[in-house]
């Protein structure tokens, strides 16, 4: 397991064109609020949404969330011009398809960072590989910009028109999910997603199904997921945080490994009838560290609500 | 390349061209296409005989309205194409496709033969079938090698099983990776994937009508449109399995009606509990216990699916009428 640089378990996508949703989003407890200009904003509402976006950035961070803005690459200049202001943490690119497209996004962001007083390179990119071409070009797309921190399949089930099989699995998704997790690991980015099944569609699910999807998703390598409803945030946070029993078991492995190696030169040990190798010990240490990072992240959000700012972990 | 109308390929029979009773009786089976085989069903000593039969068999197999297509041999491509490309052939199926240059070579030969034999340029499509690990590795290169590749799939079946050394008829999907690569390549290239959701098959029966229906039904619900088989008993169940039901058609009309209402509100989606919708009259949604579920989202994606479903209904209807009229014409002329 690679420890994400930042704990970003829940990404709540909120249409900028719906002020009541934007106002309510911070209280949902998401690690990241994604102010959407692309997927859930009607074409006729986009100009007004872009106008209002700058004023939404700091309020969205009031409970400790990071703020990303989700853009439509066909409208990248207008969307990025509306989004790249102080307070912005990153951009989610929907329908990411080619390296050229991502390089163009990167260049526009660099220009806006320098003109608007943001630190160079401070705006991160999360890329949604939602089309067949985007997935096919995945390696080139995800290495086109050093800003890219996260990859996801976004709403590929809808964009690629993938429908449920008789088993309830969404057609092609098991292949695409494993491909994405592998790709992310190969490119040093963080894979985002959850293992949704019918009747879930387009990131839309009940809280119960969201928890199940997060637990399955974490098991195959995802570190967090997008969602579209406030009540999905808590299940995502829970599903992507190591459970108490996992952390206790990981502590046990770490201690067993430390005491054994302190007393000898073992590289393969047996603990409770299971093999313990240096890599397994390292993975257990990562679980402990990620659990602690989650706790720090949660304390930071509580402190933000209480009006006691502490540095972003 | 000239644009041609979309060809329906819901059901088709692959048969040895050297077996006259198959070829002579195929026209009234109701297939969308008849695949005259020069490959695995023809023994090596009959390949020359087989090639000489293609031209005269085309009017025989398509007199009932079925498209005439031909499966050639991977290793005898040039000789087989020379035998197969005649007026009336709509597609050549190329097995064990492994490299883009093979498809480029096919395209060159087909282009020349179309010109020499009076066939409108671009008429003959290529069905490229992946049946080896090398083909999986080169899937995108193969599907993009020619604009004629309009039917692309495989990475499963008899030859793939042999290539990988795995049993073909098992209760789980042993080809997830290869099929995924091939389908992704087809979709990335904008071509129709020849694929289907996995359904367990441990018998290997080629004539089971119930299984043929279940496979086609699952494929249709997943959005796939291409079928085919080896036995006449599977033709009718496949046609039925690929047909949208009256309930699905009414449901699609309901989705479009709800989407038009939604579009006027400026919001992009709405969720509707269909158990609360008055299901008298039409259009109406499928019931809460249907495969579409109880809580239905209406948005541009569902509207797009609904539009496609209605277009598909029309295409199927037109194609079925076309074939029925062709069969009736033959019957009438035989009666005279």
C-alpha cells in the first residue's frame, strides 16, 4: 500500500449552480469538496456558475475540506479562468483523454497561478478517465503533467454506457478498475473509486451501498472516492479508513516483527500461523500510518468547525 | 469510404461452404447474416474446392434477405479474399488477427478487388477476431488498421482457450483481461464491440435455444448488438433475445418524456421511485421489480439510452420485414 500524500477519502461533487447545495456541502464532512462546473450544471447555467465560483472557494473550506473544481475540458479556458483563484487546491478534469489536453490544462493553470498570486504548481490535478480513449491512453494522460495527483474512472459507467450484467456487476468495470489501480501505482498517483454494483449508477447510491462499495474499493486498491450526495460522505470516510481491528492487527504485526528482528536476523517469520515478511511488516506499518493520518485529518476538520485553525496535515 | 447503412448482426450461422445441404437451406432460417466458412470447418484438402464455391453461393444464401459474409483462413488470406470478394459479400471475417499490418494488407486487397469487380468502394467490412495472446497485445493496432473493421471482438472461445491452455467451458470468466483489452480497444477506436456479458456455460452445447436466448437477452440489456451461432436452433432465440420488449419500449418513451420535463427545469437529473408512478396508459416505466430497478434516475445518459433503444426497435423491425418479404418472394416464385 502506498500512503497517499494527503488523506482524501471522500470527494463530494456539488454543482456550483445550486447555491443551497454549495452552502450545505461543508457540513457533510467531506475531505474534499468538488465544486462542479461540468457534469451537473445545465449549459444555460454555466456562465452564472462561473461568475459565482470565486466567492464559493473559501466558504467551502470552512469545515476543513480541500476544494477542487471540476471542469469540462471542452470548455477548459472559461472553466479554469473561473476556478483558479487563491484558495483552490486542485482541478478535476472530466473526460480526460489525451496528453495534449492535459498539457493544455497545465499551461493555462500555470499562467493563472502566476497572474493571480498562487504558488507555482500549487494547483493539483485529478483526472477522470471516463472514456474508452482516456483509459486506452491512460499512461500518457496521467504522466502529461506533474500536477496530477489522482486518477479515477469518474462516471465511466455512464459516459461509456456500461450497464449491469446479470450478476449485478457493471460490465467491464472490474477490468477497468484493476487497470486504473495498476496504472496509478505505475505512475505514482492515487487511484480513486469505489466498487459500485447495480443498482448504483453514476456515483449515486444509498449510504449502505456506498459503504459496501468503499470497502470493496479499498480492498482492490482505491484510496477514496467521488460521490454526489451529502449522505454518502460518512460511509466513504468510514469505508476508506482502516478499521480498529485492522489497525490493532497491524500494530501486532509491527511489534512482532520489531521484536523478532531485534533479537535475530529473521527475514521470514510465522506469527499466528501466518507468514510475516519485511514487506508484510512494511504494509502493516503503512496501515498504522494511514490510520494515524486519517485521525489527524479528522481532528483538523473538527478544529476547523470549532474555529481553531491548525495546519493542513 | 462510402457510408453504408448500419448492418444488423443479431443472428448468423457459420457453416462449411463445402456442405451443400447447409448452404442450400440457410436462406430461410431468418438469420441477419450467413457466414460461409472457408476456415476451421473446411478440411485442408477441400480448401480449393471451397474457394470456388463462394461466388455461386452468395445469391443462394442471401435470397432470403440474409447478408452473405465469408470467414477466411488466417494463413491463406490472399487466396481466400480473391475467392470471397464478389458483389453481394458484405463482410469478411478474419480469424486469429494478430497484427495491424495483416489488416492493412487485407484492406489493400479488398480495395483492389472492389474496384475490379464493380463493388462500391468501402462496401466490404472486416470482422477481425482476436483468438491469440499476440492479438490481445496488439488489439488497438489491429482495430485501427482499417476503417473497414466494423466488428471487433474475441479473446475468448475455442482458439483462445487453446492458445492460453485453459478449459473453455467453465463456470467463471477466465478471459476477463483479454476481453477487456479487446473491448476497450474497440470502444477507444469508435467501433462496435463484438462482446457480451459473461454467462456461465459448462455444457458447450451449440444448439440449446434457452441458452442462446439467455445470452442474447443479457447482451441486449448490456447494450450489445451482435450475435451469431453454429446451429439453426439458436437463430430464432437470438433474434428474440436481441429484441426490445413492449415494456422496454414504453419505458424508453417514458424516460424521454420525463427527460423533456426535466430539461425545462434547468436541473440535470432527477430520481423517480417508479412504484409511485401511475402505470396505467402509455408511456409508462417498467415495474419496480424489473431489471432496471425501483429508483430510476432520469438524466442525459438515460435519455440517450432510451433514444438508442427506440432506434434499435425500428432497425430490428425494418430488418425483420425485409427478410420476411424476401422469403415470401422466393416462396411465391417457387410456387409458380
